[in-house]
């Protein structure tokens, strides 16, 4: 069995789980236009029953559900399925995201997001072989060549020597392309679970030397992206020339103040606001597609050669509102931005 592909002859089956019916409808419409066969669910029970009945190729899951928690859905789903799961999240406690990964999430996307971001994440998940499937030990990413079986690495034809620890880190990343690997998971994977608090700093140190050896740069990553406060992600696509400047998709949110009802209320409001913003961004993207199709070659062009419409201004304003929502919650929490690690 080979992994499903969004560009293959058979449509990919997707399950969208979100109790916000407006957002669920926008997601289903957008994914359907991208060629996917989409089903929807609005609560935990419906999500699990639909997943069992339809056997989707990928699941898009919101963590906030009326009859339970998305983490509970993940935990139960993982007892009988290894379907890739993309978690949708607003600006909430990062500990929930780490709990989601430990329960079996494959990746996450922070609201508000646009259709291109969502489709890119889904393509990355669908490219990954599932557990038990054989895959080639040889990988090529532009000038970087990796042979996991022979344990060799070459950059522009020149052999590179890696330490055993660097090998384990590289192997873990390459074996999980596109997936966020949390610090805790990588510590257990690299040090076999026998580690102390100090090994997180050791992990960052080994990542720095590994990046230097393979020609990566933490400030403009070509291969390994840092998710601040969460972990690391292998971003290069096999067979393609990696581009520098890949940005980390996740922004780490700070720890909530224990017992602070104001923070909880604001977090809930920001969650609802981000749902509305995401649905609006998807609606604008669909409207832009219709406008471009109707206008054809008669659409005005800007000096850079791109078609311009009032919808472009709408997208800019939606993104601005989204950034303000994140700043509001951060301000209420008393947070300051974290520095990227590694």
C-alpha cells in the first residue's frame, strides 16, 4: 500500500471535525474544490463513528468539541487507526498542543490560516509512509544526499561525518518529514528515554552542529525548522531543491496563569474569533477564485504583474485582525515573545 496523494487518480478522503458549523462548512467547501472527498463531524461521537465507517485518508481535527476533547478523539482513534491527523488550534495553552502530539497528532495548524497553508500541510502528511510500509533508505534534497541504511551523508558530493547522536537526530527527522517532533519525543528517541532535564540543552547543541554540517541555518532553515517552545520539523521535500527562509509555522503561546478566569475567558473569545477569521479567510479565497475566473484576462494588474482586487485588501485586514487577537491574548497573559531555540 502506498500513501494517498492529493494529486493521484483517486480522490483523497478527508474527515473535518469541528463544532463551529460555519468553519466546518468553509473547510469542506475549500477541500472539495481541491479535489478531496470530504465528510464532516461536529462532535466526538460523530467523529469516531464517521472515521470508523468511512476510513478517511486524513483527518482535520479541532481540539474544542462539545461532548469531549479533541485529545480524547486522538487517543481513541490511535487504538485502531494510524490515519494522519492535522490538529487545528487557536492561541491556547501550549501544553494542550504537546498533549495532542503525545496522544497521536501528526501536525498542527494555528488559526487563522489560509487555504494554501492548509493544503500544504495535508500534502506533507499524505506524502509520509504509514507505519509498517517500506520506504527507500536513500534520500536526496538538492545538494544533500542521505543514505540511512549505509549511514552516509554527502553535501554537494562531499562526504560529511556525523556523530552517533547526530545520526539518531537526523534519522528521526528524515523519517518523519513535515511532522513536528516535540522536545520530549526527540529526547526519548535519541537518548532512549534515559535523560535528565539537562539533555534539552544538549539536544539544541547537537542540532546546531548537525545544521552546520549539512549546510542549514536556523535563521533561514532549508531542512530543519524550529517550532519555538515545541520542537523541530524536517521541512525539505525529497527530490526538490530546498529553499532557504522557511518560516516556522507555529508560534509558541506562553503558560496561562493558574486560576486566572480572565485569561480563560480571553482564550475562549480568541478561539471563537480565530474560528470566524479562518472561515472568513477561506470564504475570501473562494471568492477571489470566482472573481479571477469570471474576469479572465480582463482583470487589472498591479506593477508586479499580479491581479489586484478589493479581496486582496480584505485578506490583509483579516490577517491584521488575527495578529491583534494573538497580541491581545499575549498581553492579558503577561507574555513576551520567546526566542527560537537551536
